[in-house]
C-alpha cells in the first residue's frame, strides 16, 4: 500500500530531523515522523479545588497541562513517543535527529536503551533545518547567528522570550498577558482558578505558568525571528528549537501559541493537483535542486527498515524491524517528495531511521508503556511560498483554546516525524481517560491523553536495504 500523503506548506518543517514527518502535528520533521490516550477511570482535581470523578465535559481549556512536563517520563532517549494510534512524534528537543544531522550535539551509547545526548561545547555551527511548519516556514535547531541579519556575526544558542511567571508563585488566579489575548479571557472567576502551586502542581506544569516578555530573548511570541541562515542568505522568517543554557528543553520548545504565517499545510488523503516528483523509490527523480524545501530532507536512510527497542516484562528487547501493531518491515523516514507551484507534498511512514524506544510508564523504568509506533502511511503538505498571516491562528501549543481536544501537530520534521503541541486543557476528564493524579501521573503522561479536568493532555535498526539514495 502506498504511503499516505500529508500536505504541508512548502517550507515543510525540518524541526525534528530531516527524516521524520509529523502526521498529526504542526511541524514536518526531516524524518517524516509525528505526536495521545488512556483508559483509566479515577478522580482528579480541577481548577478552584473542585474534585471531579469521571466525565464532566470537555473542560474550559484555561489551564492546559504542559505535555513536556507531564509526559517526559514516557519519552524514549530521542524525546519521542506515540499514542494508541501509533503516531511517533516529538514534543521537545529532537536529540536523535539532531545527532544524525550533526547539529552541535554528541551522543553516547547511541542506538541503545541507555543512549544519552549532550550539547557540544566550544564553537558552534548554525543549526540545520530540522523540519517545516505547516505555515511553510523552516524550523531550525537551537543555534543561529548572533546578529539576525549577519552571517559573519558568530553562532550562539537562540534564547526563548518565555519564562516562568513571577506573579503567580503560590496561586493560579490570573492568566499571563499572551494567554489573555489568545483566549479572550481577561479576568478569571473563582471557578476558573487553577490549582494552587505545590509539589503536586509545580510551576511549569501548565503552559499558562509561562509569561512572554518581548525582546527578553532572541525570539518573538511565535518562537521565531526574521533572519539570514545558511539556507536563506537573503533572509527568511524561521522558528527555532529552544533549549536552556544546560541543554534542557525550554518553553515553548518549537512554536509558540500561534503560527507566524498562514498555516495552509497539513495532512491530506490524496494530491489533487499536478506535481513534479523530486524523490521516490530511494532516489532523486529530477536534477539536483537548491530549493531548501526539497533538499533539506534526510534521505540517507530511506532504504532502511525502521527499528525499535521495547520493554518486555522488565527486559529491553530488540532491536527488531517488526513488532506488535507493525508486523511488516517498514521503510523509515520520508519515501516520496513532490511539489507543485504552491505546495510541497511529503509521503512517509512516520517511523524514524534512528532507533526508536524503549518506552516506560515510570522513571524507574519498571512499568511497560503499552503503545508502539506504527506505519502511518501519511501524506502532508506545506506551502512553498509562505507569507505572514494578517490574522494569526493557533499552532496548538501554548494556550490552545477551549475546544482543544488533543495535542496538535505543528510541523513536519525532516524525516516526516511529527511535532506535538506543548500543552492541553485540564478541566473535566472523561471517565475512560482520567488518571489519578497523585498515583498515576506517569501513566497519564505516557498515554498522551487529552488533558481535561486537572489532567487533559496525554499522548497518551534491523535489516537494512541500503541503496543509493540521493540527498543528505
């Protein structure tokens, strides 16, 4: 069966890696990968201290749980996982993709269950494109030119303009200015208050715990800036993956609450316009291009079968190229790249060429995470000629709106792996997705569930057929 198509703006997100592509997110990763669900009934606490059991509605979406905070325990060494649908995706710093692309990062025990990644010290180089956002603008790794408009100004880490709030260190009775504007809520009623700050609900647990201060960092409220890059020497708007000085993920991770441009990209079931095929069957189909939207994809490993490591009753098993839910060997990364006058289309399995897994439900790594990644057969597109949006639209991260029901993909990585939104609303959990906060937070984090009530956001190698494959 041919890989499903997904449409993204031409500036397809290279955010996670050139080989991952997000199928449900807002960024297409260079690998062609993507990024939630559980079935536990229990009691949780909503804002204002009200105890609610079972289904109480969709929630008002005011206090959205930060998925990176809540779900980290279920991430594999690459900072990725998958919901019950099997859609492999990243939430923050895609270290394995960056390692594959040589983006200022070193790795130890790479390809094993104990793999670790560390930011390189000393002189840095400008980060490569990791993916493309659905508005067509590129997503770079953490490093850019010191001066936005000068390619000779040196390279340094790009700093987010978001930081933990200092006005709500004990209570959650107000929203930061960006969330007020985004949600259209200026003053909260007592029933809309969030849980008091505590060891159970620490600062950073909710995306509304972060404030945006213009010009406090290098990036704007969308987590990008207009700048020159090696791929765009004349300049482009670009998003950046954000990390702190210690190399830890920094909010808002990829994109801010809204897209900078018009987000006309996304997943499609078919291509309804004439296109030219740039890459398919593990080979370039046209002469070498200099168009970043085409050449930024990681194509080196597309003839390789995807592999995973998984927990089997306390023992890490693998690597294996087949597993429960994916019984046929599947090509990794993107498989076909096509383009029209307006869009770039990327077909992918959504499975990365780097080792995926293992995944656990708890920090001690003694509880098995039940979900496995699966072939998404996805097609996504992104615009080739992006433009700033007159009216900004939600990117799914940050404040996500009251109607938000699941983590939203915001970009496609260079592999076709997805990138998911940062947070989800937390008021009122459906009975089949509620998790006892104090005892089963790890389970909630792992299953990429919807974060409703006090917990509405969960998500929850092998034989290589190496052939000459053009590209990087």
